[in-house]
């Protein structure tokens, strides 16, 4: 069988990304982060769309160049159809459509959330691929879902957040502590030096496999306000312990729901994805769960967990094999299910 070369484009939020895959192997994976949003403490959609327009051509050129592949060698182009910010999605989809048309090759639409899950099927030395069925936990600044993955394109969302995503819980807690955006990685860094049992925060009571993180944020805010009235230096004197305790609470919330998901489905393979899976505490706890609960856990290579185009490429490759192509009137969707 002939090799399949896919150019993949991801532009759903604030990162402009392009990748080239040869079958299930990644030849190049380029991401242009938009640092402009940091000063606003969150993603500004209008600025994101404009930055995508500036970044998309150089990012795609770099992906092709790093892969040492010419446009004429491409078998198909895959792009993120949604979910995401409409103005951002449109930049990627318009580019993908015109390039596919110009090269007269198939166009493939990819669901960003499915891609986070299927990133585990990228062929990468030292990383096992899960076997179906498995449970996926996608945790990022925009999503928090527990998904029962039956096969490549048969997935059921069995739990999700009813308000904030896990990444937002990290970032908003960090903001309360006066840390810059995005604060998740900083909370992780300080947490490694602190005592996770120093302070306790009430965990939300949410039925079934769903999550809620907005109550936790409020609890942390009130706690910090009360403590800083007693001692204006409370945060600086206890930063490590506060971060460790916040992170510990978030991990407990995730682990409680994963245990429930395993109990409900009988599936003991757990695969995580999304930017928050970079968290050292989450990684450690999941590894320990292999011994403790007899689970098999899958943590992808870091560059495939945050928003990236390689994951859009692996889904593109699977869809290419199935002949799931689109015409150029395919529409971007800010919200889509599986
Ligand atoms: O997947 P991602 O790059 O973008 C989307 O939100 O889709 O995830 C970014 C999120 C941010 O909320 C960031 O604070 C969080 O992932 N994050 C972390 C860590 N690294 C990134 N949260 C906790 N610990 C980390 N080490
Ligand atoms: Zn994402």
C-alpha cells in the first residue's frame, strides 16, 4: 500500500498549528502560540482570529519544510471543523479548503475533541496505543470530559463539566494567588514544593460522572480573603502549601470520577489528553493507579496533549483510510458533539 501524506491544520482557539504525517507517523509538528492574550488574562477571540491570519502561512510553510515534503506530495488535507471559536476556525478551514481545491486532493474535517482522544494513536517510540474500548479523560483550559471510546469514530461522552474546565480551575485559582496567566503550570511548579494536606477545600457534590469547578474557585477565593485579613503576607508565606492543596483537591475530584467511570463501565484502560495532562501531580497519581487499582494508563507525549495539529493529522489519516471526505461547502461549527 502507498504511503499517505496528510497536512493537518488546527486553529480552534489561540494556537495556530500545522503538522505533516506519513501514515501514523509525525514528520513535523509546528505550533505558533499567541502570547498576545496573556496580558488580558484569557483568550480574546477577535485578536485570536487576526493572529491566525498572520501565522497560518508561515506555520504551514514551516510544517512542510520540516517534514521535507512538497505540496504536490500531499495525499489530503485535514483541518479542525470545531468545536472552537468561530473566527479562529474559519481561518483554518478557509485555508484548508482552498489548498485542497488548488491541489485537487481530498479535504477531511476533524472534530477537535475526538482528536484529543485519538492523539494516542500517533506512532511514537516509547508510547503504547490503547486498545478499544478505553476511557479518555480530556482536561484542558476549554474542556473537561470523560469519554467511553468504543472505536475510532464511536465515542460516548459519559461525563463533563457543568461550568468551568479543569484548566480554568487551575488558572482562576492562580489568579486569586496573584500569579500570571496561564497559571496552571505555576501552580504545578509550586505544588511540588508544598504539603498537599496543609489546607482543605470542600469538594463539590456533583452527580454521576459530571464535574463542577466554579464552587472550588469561590471556596479558594473566600479562604484567601479570610486568611489575608488575618495575615497580609499569608499568600507569600504559604504559596507552596496553598498550591499543593489546591492541586491535591483538583486531582482528588478527577480521580473520584475516574474510579466511578471504571466501576460503571468495567473498563480499566484510562487515556488522558489536553493541556492539563502536563500536570506532574496528575501524571504521578495516574501512574500510581496502575499498581493501586490495576488500571492501565496512557499519557501521551506532551506536544500531542496541548492543542496541536499532529492530532488533527492522525484523525485525518484514519478518515482517509475510510474515505471520509468533505466537499468545500463543509461548514465550521463552534459547537459540535461527536
Ligand atoms: O490544551 P491546552 O493547551 O489549551 C486548551 O485549553 O485547549 O490547555 C491549556 C490549559 C491551561 O488552562 C493551562 O493552565 C493548563 O492547561 N496547564 C496546566 C499545566 N500545564 C498547562 N495545568 C496544570 N498543570 C500544568 N502543568
Ligand atoms: Zn483542545
